[in-house]
């Protein structure tokens, strides 16, 4: 306590006054003099761009083990003029869950991560600090034929992921993670705890896709589990430029969003230094598919609906859905011996990263695909990745206003542009970020317009941000808000005004008050 900045001493005394005596909060509070402070801070940092000595650090970190700790953190931060950054899995691409430019604390939900799966009612309660891998593992433990439609990387946290939508290979059949949330437990800006009924339908709507960190701290989510066959088919097919990749990618745009809802067929383009072979950089296109059925049926269906693709049985595996999540995440297409890696919270590598996103409404010409290909070959870039995610099917049936996530009917697919590089060297950072921005610029004529839309979970501060200090006007926030949420942005601002009029939960892209 003595080493804590004098002006914030009262904050420390406030915390125990507002939390349960049976769960002493002092056990889960880390100030910079605590020997575990740095390891607790760094454990869930997933982007080294925001882990430099000069990156602003929190005054303290709380890792609540009881909901009253979250309530105390909110009440005391509010009364002492501190900001809160809530962290679940720490995957925010702009580090917004653990960096702020005003005195702040981190509420890190790493200890709030229990999962209870109910296979009688096909539902689960999952706490925000759980990872997607933990959720999938617990579902797989109880059932071969139940699943949950969420993201691909198992270390992603439930809290941020569900808050921004959350897509994975089941999105064409079942929509986003947020589309399958049926109740939630949340601590609001006054430190009050609510379930769906007491928070009201406006707030319940806003937290299912309106982006994390704006409306409160979601402690837990009740989700609907979805049926899958006992065996599903996954395939991975690599194509390159010497072959017919450009032609097949071009044709894919006309087909992928119209395929049967049981088929997901996405593409990952890779290039850069990592795919250097014999001194020549060889970008490749990997087509990933998940089919809710047997391999023979998938091969037969695609041979008529997408003959140019030429899927062969040898590129596919029939596995349980739970196994498919691990195989797809690892990128190594072979059967797995243990599902335990799904429980691992730490990814195999952690790099500095940058991401941008786009949505496509009209197929892009072959020349544009060739232009992308050229850029994947050029420049000293370590690990560029372009992810093409097909929409259609269930995604087109859900109305634009059902949840804040507005990119529904009319969208053929989404592109994520990602780069990752080792270390924190400034030159490397500038080179990689410039490469991504140049590619984004190049894509302008081919992607959605007025506004050019983007995915909030692929957080990108290039598209606009709130003022670091002082209020941000509705007009200024609309620049990025309309891109992420379309016409839903207005309703998000209305909800924010209603539930957090003093703008307590804020960050560079939090929903502003009026
Ligand atoms: P993190 O803890 O950083 O939180 C993200 C944001 O939500 C922050 O603003 C934070 O304050 C807020 N927040 C966190 N917990 C909250 C809570 N309990 N209540 C309220 N606000 C909260 N996306 C996708 O749709 N499909 C995918 O397959 C992938 N794959 C993927 C792989 C990798 C390696 C990365 C880095 C990211 C993805 N993503 C993704 C994007 C991912 O969905 C997005 O970054 C999520 O917001 C991450 O959630 P975390 O809880 O991990 O992040």
C-alpha cells in the first residue's frame, strides 16, 4: 500500500468496503510492487506491439474470484476517477483491454472462467474469462453431437469475442456466437449485477455484438448449443499461382455464399518470408472446409456445384466436431491424440500484429486477385495472411438489426488482412503496418462502400477513434461506428446514454454518449 501513488491510496481502502468479506479482495489485487504484477499483466498480452517498457501500465490489476470484486472495482474506480480496462482473453488487436492513456486499472477475468454444460436443455453457462478452447472441450466432454458456433483460435477469450460477434466455421449454419446467446450476467456502470431480465432488452441487445468495453463487465453468458453429426468432414486444399489459384479464388466468390448451409468453404492466402522456398517467395491459397456430413457427400456435392475447385477425398478427414476445432486451429491436418491442447491458454507463438477488415458485396475481378497475390510476394513481410470468410445461408437470414452486428444479407464474404512480426523493432513495425495499409488502400475500389464496413472484433484504430482526452462527438464516433455497426450505431449510442450516461466504460472505440 505504501508504494501506491498517494492520490490513489483511498482507492485501495475502498475496495474491501465494497466486496464480500468471505472472499477477501486483497488476495486478488496486484500493485506494481507485488512480485507477480508483471507476470499477471503479461500473461494475457496477445500483441507484443503493446508490451513495451514505454507502454502505459495499470495502477493495479484485479483478478476477481467473486462477482463482488468486479462490483467493488467498478464502484471504487468510478468514485476515484480511474478508468477500467476489462480483460478476458487479451486478444484485442489494438490492446484495448490492457492499455489506457489515463490512470487505469485492469479487471482481468482469468479466474472467472467456469463452464457448466446442460445436455438436457442443450445450453451452457460460460464465464467470460474462459477461452473458446475451454468451452469447446467442456462441450466435447459431455456430447459428441453438440457444438457451439464461435471462433477458430482456442485461446481467444469468451468475454471480448461474444461482445463483438464471434465467427467460426459454423457461421453459415448457425450464425455468430452472439446470435446464440440467450441470457447474460453483467455488472453495470453503477456496480449493480443484472441478468437478462433485470438489464432489459436494450442492454441485452447491445452486449451481443456492440463491441467489448462499452456497456459494463459481462461476467457470464448463457448460450444455446447447436446440433452437429457424430462425424463431420474437414478438408484442406492448397493451390498456388503456378496452378489455377487465381481462377479458383475468382470462381469461389460466386459459389461459396450459395453453397448448402452445411458447407463452410473459406480461403487463407499466405505469403511473405515465411513461405520462402528455395529463395523464391511462394504465396499459397489454402481452402479450408467444414462439412456437417460425410466426406463422400461433400466431394460429390462440390463436384457439381464447384467443379473448378476439384476437391479430392485425400484432402479430407472425418472426425468428431470437437477434434475438428483442434485440427483446424493447429493447421496440421492429421488426427489428434489428445484434446487437452484446447485447454492451453497460451498460443504457441506471440507476435506483434496488425489487422484490418473488409466486406465484399460484388465479386472482385481476377486482376484484383492478381494484385493481392503480387503484394503477398513483394516486400520484406514475415507472416501476411488474408482470410476470406464466406457468408450467406444463416448469416443472410438474420436481420441487420437483430443484434448490433449488421453485416448480414447482401454480403458475399469478409476479408481479414493480418500481419505478424517477431520482436518490437520500430522499423519492422512500420514496414508491416505500411504493407497492410497499402493493401487496404489498393482494395478500395473492390470492397463495400458508403460506408466501407469492418468487423469490430478485428479492432482497427486506423478507421477512427475517440479522443484520448475529453468528449467525443457523435459525428466523430460515427466515422468508425457506422463502419462496424451500420444503422445499429444509433441504437448503440441510445443504449449507452441510458445505461452509462457518464461514459464510465470507455476506450478508443467505445460507444460514446450523446
Ligand atoms: P480482450 O480481453 O482483449 O477483450 C477485447 C475487448 O472486449 C476489449 O475492449 C475488452 O475491454 C472487452 N472485454 C473483454 N472482456 C469483457 C467482458 N467480460 N465484458 C465486457 N467487455 C469485455 N474473431 C473471430 O470472430 N473469429 C476468430 O476466429 C478469431 N480468431 C482470432 C485469433 C487471434 C489469434 C486473435 C488475436 C483474435 C481473433 N479473433 C477472432 C478476434 C477476437 O474475437 C477479438 O479480438 C476478441 O475481442 C477477443 O476477445 P478476448 O476476450 O480474448 O479479448
